[in-house]
């Protein structure tokens, strides 16, 4: 059974810092990996989707990398801002699991002004 | 509407009661998913529809949970004889085709269910 782990569970940084969030998964047979953002009381917003054949994706200040063989992904946030404060979730779609996303428990990020 | 909508946003019920949660996906999306999120955890998969049929219901925890999508658009998640352990946020998502490699799932705001 696929398991997704995110470290750290919570992170607090001052505004302007660059930071890295980590995600690991136990079964490397995946279709893709996605990073989501969740704000309190709201649904999930997809940030980046990396297909299994890709190594990274970039969107603005966000860069996500994927090392499928080692079961790891990182989300890099450059020049963090207070508006980046949210919970960040990574999720994979495994090749044996139809279309369901398997999520980690998330990293709660606080960017202090 | 531009996004996935869910109603109600909050539902409080008593143990043993029946509840229905509604999801209205993005227009034209053929795939629809239900997830459940407990406090401090990531969402857990419940069921996936492709069109009107449940393509994968392996995540439903027991037979008190049932979902339908009769016309291939709106879906209703039904919970019978609710228990306190059913309290969670129920999230719905839709995607254009359900293609696993490239198809982004778009999530609604969720329904927070509280069973007293």
C-alpha cells in the first residue's frame, strides 16, 4: 500500500527566506505527483503536477522536483511571503490505484512578516 | 460556476441520523472523486466516478456509506446511521477525463460534518 510522508509537519520562517518542503512515498510506481495548497476552511488548490517522466516543474516562485527512483519530491519556495502561509500537501497517483490520490499529512507553513 | 461547489458547507447531526452531502463538479468534467479529511491529516480517497458509474469504491469505509451520480454530473454522498467517527471534512473533486498521468483534480471547499 502506498504511503506518503511529509516532513516537517510544521514550519515557521521569517518573510523573504527560501524554504524547502519534503515529501517521500514508498512505491515508486506512480503516474504523477502533485503539490497542493490548503487554506483554513477551504478546499485544495493544485500548485504543480509532475508526471512520472519529468524531473521538475516550475511556477513563479515555486519549483517542485521529483526523484521517482528514491521516492522523493521537494517543493522549493523562493522569497517567501506572509501570503504563502497555508498547509502544503503532496499527493501521488499510483499505477495500481486507478485514479485516486494518496496524500501526505501536509506541512503547515507560517511566514512571519 | 467556475469551480467545484459543495453543499452544505457545514452539517451538524446527531448520532444515528442519515445525511446527504452534495457535490456539483466543474461543467464538462467526466470524472468525480470523494475524499474525507480528518483533522491534521491529508484527504483519504473514498470513491471515484467516471460518468454515471462508480469506477472505484474501494475507499468507502463500510456499507453505511453510499454515493450516486445518476446523470453524470451532480453527485450525492449518503451516510446512514452516522457515528461520531464520521465527523470530518468531506471533499469533492472533479477532473476533465480521469486520465491518471496528466489530469488535474480540482477540489471543492468541502462539507464539514459534525456528528454529536
